[in-house]
C-alpha cells in the first residue's frame, strides 16, 4: 500500500539531488535547475499532505502558490543570468566577483 | 475494463489517426490547388485525375530522398526534433468530441476518445509542448539560420500562447466548464454558438491559432527570404516531411478546436426538429463538424495567399501590445456582462 | 501501486541524469522528463488540476525559457569548468546527509495511513477554484501582483538599455 511516507521519501530524494546540483555545479543555469528540483520536491510533498486535508484543500492551494512563485522567480533569475553573461561573459557564479566599477 | 470497450477505443483512436493523416496529406494538395485558384492557374493536375495522387508522389519523393544528418549536428536531438513535432501534433486530437454517440445493437459508442474534465487545459498543454520539436530541431542542426528560426519560433509561440490563454479564459467564464464535450453540448442549435457571445475572443483565438501553427502571416520561423528556410533548413528527406506534416496536422487540429469551442462542434441548426433518429443525427453531426473544419482549413489557406508576412517587431508588438490587452479587456467585459445578466435578468 | 514505484524510480533516475549530465541542454531535457513524472505523481495523488498546471507551467513555459537562455548564451559546448573533486565530494556528502536524515526521520514517524481517497473530488478544478476564491483569496491576489512585478522586472532586466550601450 502506498502511504504518505512513500511520497515523502521520493520528495526527500529529489530534494537532496537538487541540493547536490546547487552545491557542485559551476554553471548558474544548472544551479537554477537544482533549485527548481528542490522546489518541485517541496511541491510534491505539499500535494501529498493535501490528501489528508479534506476540508481546506490547503495542500493543493499551497502547491499552486509555490508553482506561481517558482515561475516568477525563474523568469527574473534567467533575466539576471542573461545580464550577468552580457557583462562578464561567463555564468560561473564563482567568477562573478567584481563590484560595480 | 471490458474487452469490447478496449476494442472500441482502439478502433476509434486508429480511425482518428488515419483520418488526421489523410486530411493532413490532402491539405498539401488543397493548399496548392487553392494557391492555383487564387492566382488564376490550375495547380497540380498531372498525377491522377485532378492531381489527387499528388500527395502520394510527394510522400514517395520524401521517402526516397537521401537522408542527410549534418556533420556538426547533434544526432540524437536532430532525430528527436521532428519526432516530438509529429507526436505533439497527433495527440491533440484525443480530447476533441467528433460527434454524439452511436448506438449499435445495445452498445452506445461515444465518438470521443476520452472526455477528461480538463480538456481545454489538456489542449493547452499539448500546444505548449509543440515548441520543443521546433526548438530542438533548430538547435541540433548547428546552423545559425536554423537557430534563429528556432528562437523566433519559441518566442512567437510563448507570446501568442498568453493571448490564446486569456481569450480562452473569457470563453470559460461563459461556458463554466473545461470539458470540451460539455462545451459542445451547451451550443446545441444555432443561436447558442459561442461565437455570438465571444466574437472578440474568437478573433483573438483565431489570430493566435495562426501564430501557433506558424502559418502566414506569422511564418517567421521558416521564412525563406530571411532565414533561407528557418528551423528546418538542415533537414532533408522524411524528417523534413515530418515537420511539414506536423504543421498540416496542427492546422487540422486547431481548426477542429476552433469549430468545437466557438462554432458549435457537431451541432447544426434544427438538429432535433427534423425527426431523425439519434444515429442519423450523429452521422450528420460528424459530417457537419468536418465541413466546419474544412471551412477553417480553407480560411487558413485563403489568408496565406492574401496577407503578406509580418516583420518581426510587428509580430511581437501585435502579440504583446494589441492582443493581450484586448484579451484582458474581453475578460473584463465578459465579467461585467455576466454580472449584469445575473443581477438584472 | 506498482505504478507508483515505477514512476518514483523514473523521477529519481531522471533527476540523477539531470545533475550528472555534462551538456546543459541534455540536462534541461532530462529535467523536462523529470517534471513529466511529477505530473504523473500528481495524477496518482488525484490532483488533476495541479498536474495540468505543472505540465503547462513547468514543461511548457519554464523549461522553454531555460532552453531559450541556453541557446542564446550558446553554451552547448562543454564549457563548464569542472569543480575540484573536493567540492563535488562535499556536495555528495551534504546531499547524502540530508537524505539520510530525512529518511531516518520518516522512519521514526508513525506509519501513516495509506493514501486513500478521503474526498475523491479534491483535485477537481471547480472545488479548487472555490477554495482559491474563498479561503485563499488574499494570497491569490497578492500572487497575481507578484507575477506582474516579476514580468515587469524580467522585461526591464533583459531589455537592452539604449542609453547605456
């Protein structure tokens, strides 16, 4: 029988994978991909919790808001990455270490 | 899940698939015939009577041409591109209600593959996926012109999806359901068609459908004069054929969708007043539905030989500065009229 | 039931492919497949509307944006310099530690009820819509403002400033 724990474990695995990507990749877009994975793992958890909330539908409503927030943040983040690339000709977060001159 | 049900659905899916492909095939011929008609010439008329074997010749030519994958291309994605394009074009037809139910013996057969209660959103998702085929193909070709075509296609598709979605929201405010079957059922007769309550929404949807299908006047991803062919520049043989084919299938599916959403689908005037049996109503309904679809396909071709292509900035301006504000205004207008209707009538 | 295990395996497998592939475009494509498995998860959890939203928003919009930026930056070569093994090792350790901690904490929990349909219509559009427009009206409005702000911000950031250049 599939219990809540099963879904939570899948979410935990995906969150950890996303964390690895954030820490170990040297490409701002891949870091962003890692963040997306983590957000989605959280959304999966929210939906799974939502199965136990039969009165307020809180889980799914919050999942919806999380998706909206993720979409907004990605749009802005990608625009920032484009600008950074234009300025520094690299998107390695470690090379972007100059202040405005 | 009984066996008869499975067989029924498999037959229906196969039938729809075959009909889709045949219509897409003959759309290519129709396009050239219509072009000939518009330009006062004959069009293809050598292969068979009236050139009806022309699509077969074209298909044969595509199959027997040399298959070229450019040396610098990304091989797997190069193959994946047209595959995704044709698959996303085909799966869209799954939720379209082709007709009412047929009764054979004591079995009632619904002429719709599946009636999901979020059919409109499903269509929207499929449309959103379609851009991957073009983008991947254009990028994997490793050619500047292809990439430019792919980037144009992607930005065009994303921009016009927004206006399309907003136009649909106004429609959904009227119909109050996301199921395509229910939307069609609400439009029985002639006066109930959604076009009468959502004329502006239909206009926006129509323009966006043109843009989503990459048809003239929005065929910037593949304009020969600027991009020497666009995203499918490096493609040859049947892969190019698949891209072209998916374009015609898209045209067919979007025509079907417009007929479903705004022009009553399989409904025709006086359908219950003629004293016909249910099966006859269904059969005539299917014929009427296809007549509407063909009318839209003809309209697509008519526009192609009437309007010139937009410039790229004009395209973006039309999408973002005209269609989206219009669509939002349409939503507000629909809301106000709904409230007035509810309170005063 | 076996569907769940299969889909869960696919999600984790493709997520791993996402982060271990060198080529960013491949990696984004694997992420698209991962998101598709999420859609299947949501359907299994009876959240159809959320499944479709995930499909449209993530696969249709966000990932296209990613691809778009990758193509504009032309990072298709493996230009990414490799991080030192130490950092990678740290990444693995951190990820695994988190995973172990989370898994262990789940074990300590009571075995939860099987996921059953308490209310089968929970994910339907009409129900979710009613909740969104009654209980969650304020967050809904605020998120719409947030989206508008993000849109304006993204346009402003990505636009070439004619005065500067």
